[in-house]
């Protein structure tokens, strides 16, 4: 008998016929339904699937299980080592649990974030994890919140690595506290005057870090004048241009430049070198995040170290823990790390 098929991939109906079971039984055996299948029938179905080289349909799995074996991960910028490190933690933790991660990057566009969540909802992942700062305008989250609530109402799980301003499980990175702790260490190290490359004013992560750092300097009697607060994009080029603007305003009174993330700090250092400013002899530099790609720059960068891969793991654990609810908050604190970019100042 010729068993070759005329065309196309094998179907579930063919698997059921070869196994001698009903279509419903074959579907439950292959698509992971919670309804139990007789072990003998299950083995017959699996054997038939191997013989026919049949691959289960993911859409059918979603119907049978109420969701796929996937996790949807939405990040602001996958090219940024901050987000790629967190994504790595998510993917490793998901793999240990037999899950596959689908990643989407919003390019820091609010409308794209909502559209991406809407698209992922249609794929019925077990969980949607969103990684990225919220914006200062609360109204910008209304449409996104509605999409996520509808997804959870259908049985999904939402976890955010962000500020806890939406009613979902949140890995809450304590930016203000981390920046204040860094400022306190630098003051102990002898610094009395600082400038801040603040990042975008409407981005909560940037605002919290700038405010925490400035507040700590003010509390120790060293307030930072507004002219030493320079905004810029949350990127390498943003740091480069912000440092250029800071130098235009005058660097003579500034002992230290704090950039609200390491990527901006790296861009600032690149500009300062191009302008003939010696680092750290003429001015010290500090950042925030401790991303791996800047750990080998010279001088080694003072920063606030965050356990980025661990944050990704925590996001998966929070998403899949049945005992966690929408009010769950998991705080993550950074640790100041002083390196060669901010040497000790000894005053007479």
C-alpha cells in the first residue's frame, strides 16, 4: 500500500484515524488539555503522530489549554543592554519551565506598546510581561490598562517591571532610593558639586533617579543648581549631546556628572574625551544600572548595580505564581558601586 501523501502536512484527523481514536481524544492527547486521556490511547496517538511526522497546531493548543506554552515579553528597546539583560533572565527562567518567550520592542513609543499588547492578546500567551518605565502622564496608561485587564479577565497573567502605577503584579525597581544611596556614597568620597544628565522629564525612571540624587545632595548641604540639570534622550547619543550642553554652560564648578543611566554616561564620557576633558582628573562621572557592556570602559564606571537577569527571573516567577495577585509588589534595590571614574577627593 502506498502511504505517501499527495500534498500538504499531516492533519489531526489523520492522526486520529491511524491511532483508531476519536478526533477529540487525539486533540486532547496532543494539545495538552487538562482533561485526562487513557494512557493506552495517548500512546497510540503519540505513535501515530511520530509515524506521520505531525506537529501540533499552536492555535489548537490554546483552545485546549486556555492558552499557549508561550510568554509574551514587551520591552522598550531590545538593543539597550538594560532590557536585553532582563530579557535574558526571563528567557532562561521560562526555558526551565518549558515555556517559549516571544519578544516585542516598543521603541519607547506609547501607542506601539498598547498595539503590541493587543496583538499578543490574540496569540493567547500564558503571561504578558512588560518591561519599561511608565510616563508621568497617568492618562497615557488608560488604554494600555484596559487591554491588560481584558487579557487577565480571559485568564492571562500580567507582570510589569516598572513603576507600580497600574493594578498588576509589579517588579518595582527602587530608582529614587538607589540614586540617593549613590549620592550619599559620593558625598562621603569627597564630592560637593554635581551636575545631572536627567534624561526625558516625562519618563518616570529618569525623573525618579534625578530627584533621588539631587535630594541627597541637598540634604547634605550641597544643593544642585538648575543650570546643572540637563535633559536628554535616554540613549548614548542623548548623553553625548547633554554633556555637550553641560560643557557649554561651563564645567569649572562641577566635580561630578551623574547620568541617570549607564548608556547616557557612556555617551557623556565619549563627548568629554572628544572635547579634551580628562576623565576622571577634570571631572568624575557616574551612571545607573551596571550594564555589562560598559563594565570594561576606562575609567571603570561608578554606578548603581541592579541584578538585571535576576529581575527577569523574578518577573517569570511572579507571573506564574498562582498565589500572587494584582496587588503584588516585589521591590528591587540597587547597590552603589564606586569605581575609577569617581576617585576619592582629599580636601586640605
